[in-house]
C-alpha cells in the first residue's frame, strides 16, 4: 500500500513545470500492484473510476504530461543549436502555428542584434529552402503582414547616434496614428510601420521618451488594444519589461502551454544578458514551480555568473 | 564577362608610387591615374589604397578627390571604391536627390546577389550611420516606399529549388493584377520582393508562355505616378539585367546631351561583372559598338577612363 505521503509525492512530481524524475523513479522501483493501485485511487487529478470498474488515466492529464516530459528534451535540443538555427526554427514554427504565436516572430525579430537576425535569415534558407520574408508574406494574410515582414527584414543601425528632432516628429506621427483609433488602421499605418521597422533601437528609445512627454502616457499604454504593436514597442524599447511579462505568465498558477513554452525559448537564448537579469527576479518562483532535470537546466543556465 | 583587364602580378607599392607622382606638382597626370587604376580589379585597388596609406600617411581617395574634378573625378571616385561601399554611395546619392532617383535604388537592389546586397547594407550603415531601409523609407511615400523598402531589405533564397505550381499560381496573380490595370499592388510587390530570382524567372517565363507577352509589356500604363515605372524597372532588372543595362546605356547616350551619372554608374558597376555581355547586347541592338558611342559622346579624361574600363587596350 502506498502511504498518503507517497501519493502526495507522486502527485507533486507531476504537477508543475517539468517532472521530478528522481521522485518518480524511487516510487516506481518499489512499486508493486497494490502500491500502484492505491496511487491510482489516491490521485484524483490523474485517474478516475471507469464505468467498467478500473482506475483510468485521465486523457487530458496524459496530454499535459506529454508536454511536461517533453520540456527537458526541447530545452536540450534548442540550447545546443547554433543561435541562427534556433531562431530560424522558432520563426518557422511560430509562422505555422498562426496568429496566436506571431508574438514570437516579433520577439525574435526585435530582441536579436542586427547580425543575429541576419544569421537567422541565412539559416532559414538552409533549413526551409525559402526566405523567411517570402514564407511570411505568402502565409500571413491579415493586417499583420506588413508589420511582420518588415520586422524580419530589418537590418537596424546599431550606433548610438540619435537625432532628437527626428525623434520628436516621429513620436508625434505615432501619436496621431494611434489617436485615429481603428486597430487595423494603426497596424497598417505606413508611418507606424516605417518608424518601428526601420529606425535604430536607440532612436526608438528616444521616440519612446518623447512620446511620453507629448501624450502623458507611454506608447505601450496607448497601444494596449493592438497587442502585436504593443509587443513590438516593448521588445524594441523596454525589453526587460517584456521579458518580465513573459516569465510572469509562464510561472503563474494556471499558465497555459504556450506561456510555459516561453521558458524553454528564453532559457535557450542564453546570450541575452537582459534575460538573465530578469530571470534573477524569478528565482523563487522557479524553485517552487519547476521540477526535475528541466529545473536544473533553468536554474543552472540563468544563474550563470560572469566567467 | 568582365571587361577590365587587370594583370595578375602587380606591385601595389609601385602603383602607389606612380599615383603619388601623378598627383604631385602642378596639375595631375590623369593618364597615369587611368593607366594604373583602370587596369586593377577591386581586390588590387583595395591593396593599392592600403599601400598608399602606409607609404604617404594619407587616404588616396581624399587626395584624388582634391586633385581631380568634374565627371572624371566622379567616375574615378566611384571606380576606386569597393563594390559594396560604392553601391552604398550610389544609393545615398539617389536617395538624397531632391526628387529621389528611385530607379537606381531598384536597380541596385535587384541586380546584386543576396549576399552583395547585405554587404551594401552594412557599408551603408558604416558610412551614413543609418540603415539603408531607414533612409529609403524616410524619403519616399506610399506604394513606392513599400516597394523600395521591401526590395532593399530582401534577402532572397539563392538556392536552386523552384516550385512550378507556385510559379503558375503567381503568374496568374500577376496577370490578374495587371489586366484590369487595377494593379493589386500588395500581391505584386509581395511576389517581386520576396521570391527568389530563380523562382521569379520561372514565373516570368510562365507568364510569357500563357500570354504571349512579357509581364513588363503589360505593366505599361500612365497612372501618372512614379510607381509603375519603378515597378517596371524592378521587373526588368530581375528578368534580364543585361538587357536592362543596355537600355540604361542607350538612354544615357541619347543624342540630346549625355546622362553622365547613369553612364558612369553602369560602366563602373558592371566592368568587373558582365559589361562584355552588355556590350554585345548593345552592339546588336544599336548596330554600333558601345565604345564608339561612348567615344562620340564624351571627351577628355572622362572619356579615356570610360574607354579603359570598357576594355580598350592602351
């Protein structure tokens, strides 16, 4: 018979992000029929009483466990990939999944350096026998097409030189476009797209500041309704705030699979110092919610000190 | 095939000395400049610059800029630059004109290979502290902006894979767009600015097979704005660059005056690529060799340099 605490341990090993392999192993190795039966009877989240009198695995539980077991494999593969291949694959997957995952396209296009993004585009040729812009342009039909294609095609200047006058007038142009209201119109507005997809990041940070001055609110607040644009501005101007939001969503209590997948993605992007800084604030949450080998990887990678 | 005739063995030091001597004293020995630089390929010219810098602690280009003038100076300046840097300068000149020379932007974007275009974008940033697309976008509007920005930012797949079914469907999209002169710009721009060059060739061929005319002929129309002509330029450059360059040359040597900008640009940028082939196309089309037409329409050192780049033996 399994003791109540063992049932508790079993439940615990499978609830959270990743799985506690060690606990599972130690339970299984000393498990015999009666033992397993009492575990099945004790874990009502995972098993239920079938009408033909046997304890059955809950199908949804199996599905979500599949995802949890897969996490370690995914983080291994993704982390070991060359950054170019990693980003090309992430872009391709997001593209195929559709509008709910377009934020990943925005994230990659906006948080990578100009040369890293270029590398991802090269890898895309090798992996998928077409260019990312070609694939995106023919795949995305909606108002996001303009923005997304332009974002992945950018090769932004990376110097610090910024013209305050231009930043001021561009902040004004953005404000006018946003005031116009209609969500679709803003996303397809020529000036909005031009400014966000061609200007350098330092310049955009200045635009961000100027906007606050003339609007009283930040661009991000004003773009609340146009999610993709909001994320674009976040990633370009306030990446730390963006990553904080992503970590928070992933480690929340009823986080969905897409939100949790973000962890693997962020952890695999090791070269980004900002991600590590943000992750440090979530150490406790990670300790509490993440399990097993997957947790070891997260904690180990994110806690890396300067070598 | 290239036209310029550069010897395999070259002493960069010697060349630098000859150039130094040519710039010293009263006036400049333009012939010496032409006879050295006119017979050196890009890699060699780069080495000569370095040797000159080492020997005389000054930038050869700056020296030449101060010694020379007019069309000759502009041609020498463009010729001596490295290809990517040169294209960046040409693009910037085109953008900054009072009325941007959109055709040049389209020409550069469509006739360079994907890697070459990337190099141009890098060179542009190094020189102008802005990205190429940023400047193009800020100086254009509407459909032209959409077209040109997409062209300069494209990193086309350059493999051999093509999709015939896709070519068929996209040839149809192009036809639907042009036939009612409605020009669904979005789709036309998407296809022209994202598909690989090989894929576009198949698409254009399919178009010709289906409609007995090339898509360029169908893109005529007097919408009055700049968009259609630039679109046509893009298609021509993607479809048959040599034929396109022949036309630019032909137009630049019109009887009423010469467009030195265009003449210099084509000769300087193609001398190490396919100017020989372009000459053949020119000869066939105009019954007169290109060298002859250029000689008739230009003069002095400018003419001498152009003819040297066209392959004239000294």
